[in-house]
């Protein structure tokens, strides 16, 4: 994992959302252990997937606003290349 050199304004928001998603995922695990209805489990999994995707969107926007903007201003192409790779993996 690379070290960031720019401020990220959404860190607390991201951590809170990830914590909520992790808690929700634990609740889904319990649902499965209890033999709850598969449809209900799938609906809850979809909710967690959506929450994680939304966290990714927040991170992408924050990164673009701070790190990528700084890289463009300074002419540093390496962060742009890493960002493109990250986006490709995120969207798989």
C-alpha cells in the first residue's frame, strides 16, 4: 500500500461507512447460520454491495479532488497511472 501525501477530507466518513457495512455483513452471516430465507439474505447482500460501492465512489471523488488535482498541477503522471489501474480493478 502506498503512502498518500495529500489530505483526504472524507476519511472519517469512509471509516464510518465501512464499519457499518462490516456490521451489516456480520448480521448477514448470522442470518445464514440461522438458516434464514435465501431471498432475504440475497437482499441484504445487495444492500452491503451497494454500501461498499458507495464508499468506493466517495474515495474516488476524494482522491480525484485532492491527489489527482495535485498530480495534474505538478505534471506528475505516476499517480494518474496508478489511479487508472485502481479504477479498472474497482470496476471489475
